[in-house]
C-alpha cells in the first residue's frame, strides 16, 4: 500500500508511546492508574481526575463508527477522492474515540454504527497511521 498523503504528526513526549506502538501495528490509549479511565488522545494527564499516573493500554477489540464524513475536496494534488474519515468508539474502552480513514468499503456504504477493526498504513514522515477496516461489507 502506498503511503497516506498528508502532514506528518507532531510527536511530543506525551504522544511518543502512541506512535511507537503504531509502528508495531498496535493501538494504545492511556489508562489512568488513579481512576481507571481510558484517555485518548495521549496527554500524559487524565482528563477526568487530572492524575499524571498514566499507563499505556492496548485496544484489541472491534470498534463501531460513531461519526463519519465523506470528503470530496482534493486538499493535496496526490489525494484521491472521495475518501471517508471515521470517528470510532470501542465498547471496552468507554470515552475513547479514534479518528482514521475507512478502508474496505466504498464511501456510499459507510454508515454510523458499522463494525470496524483497526489497522495501520504507512503515513507521512514514515509514521504508521491508524485506519479502520469495515467488517460488515
């Protein structure tokens, strides 16, 4: 698969573990050791209780499309349109929603509530970018 077109992520101390795991094909979120809630995107601090006691936790289950948009605008000359961007939530990780491209189905078949699984594809700057693959095609 060709690299996804776009701008490389701004990697910070708080996001480094996320990008390292992505390069291994793993999606991680931060779990607060104080209150037990999952947080995403990584910030190094719990958005619920403000604790800084965060540990990486891998998401391995399926997700469901919470929201989506079909993009027809060619923002970059190499960008093929249309494409779908989805916001995915995970039953086993309440409060976590991750954005990525939808793969494995035509844009007109994308729907809120559809089951997806996470995958990774080569991205700008050599980073692995999360994407989601439709399960109910």
